[in-house]
């Protein structure tokens, strides 16, 4: 299974990617997670990416494509993958095609901007293993503690209200047109995220025929 997850920030791409990755036994490649790890480790890529990420803008294509190609050249990607957050604009989608990186399906998770703004304020993430929780819809077993690795959960800088508005604007301008791009290739499937994680997962599995 070679899958791209499309959708605005906070649509549940990361959560669905984790569920699908476990079910299908393929890795999730999240460029956001790779970039956040680079920022945390203070690498040259991280230093370059940080300002863009904090402002809710896209990191330049050359930087993202470089770290992405490194990651997918690893052995665990040989038999499939789920891309979460990549490609994010037309140039990146065309670069994947040029590199011969094949995709079976682009799955777009649809949700309104108003719902996104409500959801992102409640999002909590693990700074160590990148697991994601939500204070209301997907709370950790212990308040503010990661179920997987026991680290203290944090609120991402880019989940603050003004930055969320900027990220939504970037999504509509740059990423949403990819739906037409993949529709043109006959690869687009859309799923509504209306009633939370479990119903969305059920709709995703049904749409993918698994
Ligand atoms: P995400 O966790 O996917 O929402 O990504 C967080 C941030 O990382 C985004 O707001 C961008 O600044 C940056 N980012 C992640 N993936 C990409 C990408 N494919 N192209 C450009 N910037 C990206």
C-alpha cells in the first residue's frame, strides 16, 4: 500500500496514519515529524526550518524534499508507506512523480475550518515519540502524560490560534489544489471526518477496501 494522506492541519491525518501503519505493517513518513526532530536536535535542516514552521508557513521545497528522499530510501519503505504531510504543494507532487515514487491512492480527509480551529487548541503531542492526543476526543490515560513513553505532553507552538489561521490559509492556497492533481490521475478518494476518530477510521478502511 502506497498512500498519501491529504487534508488540512488537524484533520486527523497523523492519527489515521498511525492506525493504518499498524494495520498494514508499513511505515508512516511524516515530514512534519522529521522536521520537528531536526529542530529539536538543532541540525542545519532544523535551524533552517524552524522559523517557517513557527509562522505556519511551508518550509522551502529543497529542504523538505532532501530530508524526505533520505527517509524513503531506507529499507523499511521498500514494500509500502503512508505519507503524512507530503506532498504539500504542486511542485512537491511533481517532484515525487519525477523521482518515480509511486502512489496507489491519495486519501483526502475533509473537515471544516471552524472544526479545525476548535480541535487544534486541544491537541497535545509527545515531544519524544511524536504520539498525538486530544484533551477531549482522544485523551491520554494520565493527564498530560504520553501513553506510549511516559513523557510529559506539550502544545505545539504552531497550534496557537493565529498560527492555525495561517496554516489553514496555506492549506487552501497550496495543498488543496493537489486534490485535483490526484483526481486527474484517478487516485483521489475523499472521506469526511465528522464524528471523531473511530468513525473516521471506519470510513477510511471502507474507502480503501480493507
Ligand atoms: P505538519 O505536522 O504536517 O502539520 O507539519 C508542520 C509544519 O512542518 C508545517 O506547518 C510546515 O511548516 C512544515 N512541513 C511539513 N511538511 C512539509 C512539506 N511537505 N513541505 C513544506 N513544509 C512542510
